[in-house]
C-alpha cells in the first residue's frame, strides 16, 4: 500500500508564501497563513509554496509550476502539488486531516469529531512531556524501555491516558514502570486490515517486533509501528523485551 501523499508539517514563520486570488476562498487561506506566521506575497515574488484561489487558475498555476513552486489550487485537486488539511489545534499538538483534496467536507466532519473527543488539556500534557525529557531518560536510560513505558502510560487506562488521565507527568515519573516483556499471538481471520479487531489494531500499533511466516499481507503489517522489527520466522522462546506479536493467518 502506497501513500497518496507524504504528510509534512512545514514551519512558515517569517517565510514567503505566494497567494493569488480574491474573495472568501483567498481570505480563508490568508487567515491560515497568518496563523502560521507566513509572509504573504504576490505571484511575482520568490517563494517555495503558492496558493491559488481563482475561478480559472490554469495559467497562473502553470506559470508558478514552471518556476519550480509547489502549488495548492483551491477546489482543484488535480492541479495541486500539496493540499491543506483540516486542523485540530491543541498547541503544541497539531492533528491534520487530509483527503487528498477529494472531500473537504469529510475532512471537516472528522475534525469536528476529533475536536469533541480530544480534551483541551492535551496540549498541557504534551508540554509536560517535553519538559520532562531529561527526567524520562534518567528514569529509563534504555530508549526501548522508555518508549514502552510512555506508550503504556498514554494508553487506555494508563496513568497519562489521553482521554481520561490526569496528565500528572511528575507522578508518572515517580511511580510508573516499564511494562513487562510479552509475547502475544494474534490469529487473523482475514487479509483485509479493515477486519482487524480493535484489540488487534491496538497491539499492532504498540508492538516492538512482529513474527510471521510470510503469509501475512503488507496491508496488515503496515498497521504496525514503522520502527517495529519484522521477522519471517516463528518467535523464539525469549523474543526480547517489550511486546512481541506472533501473527497467524487462520485457515
């Protein structure tokens, strides 16, 4: 499974971005660029990015692309080099929802759901974790143990549960412990990742290493963390610290 686009967070503070257009579509993009601290300039200026909000944008888009400028064209996904996502802002946490320009309405609906789901305290939790990086390294010097402890704390029912935890990073540092080594068998009934149970999806997202016999499709393996080790073999008696998964295809 390939990505239709690579999501990126670009720092635009003080940097020029071309904006061509007028009316509410252009005004909305200007407000977004202003929030990002960008310097909004005209077509003839030098910039790496441009946003075009015109009824007939083809000529302007062609000129900009000929100069090597990456272009977003409002309501014309086929002309876009990049798209602008719907945003959930829990500073410093930013959640971007994109549909590749297929449906801005769907992206907006997803944003509204996430706005209602994610607490305002999420940003404070993120800042607390940022301030505590040195303390976390001292508490868990091994990077793997540190990552596992944090994943356990942030998970459902953990001390720093994203939706229900108290966000007390200092208490977690004093009392939290890295989870014990586990080897869990997942029996997969379908090659379709949409058929994964919630438990299976959660374990895949948390696993440190995956073992399988080569019959598990990439579409399912891609649901695991990108840095999880993968082995086309049966797991040994002691697969290592953290969470190991043995993936079996049913039938």
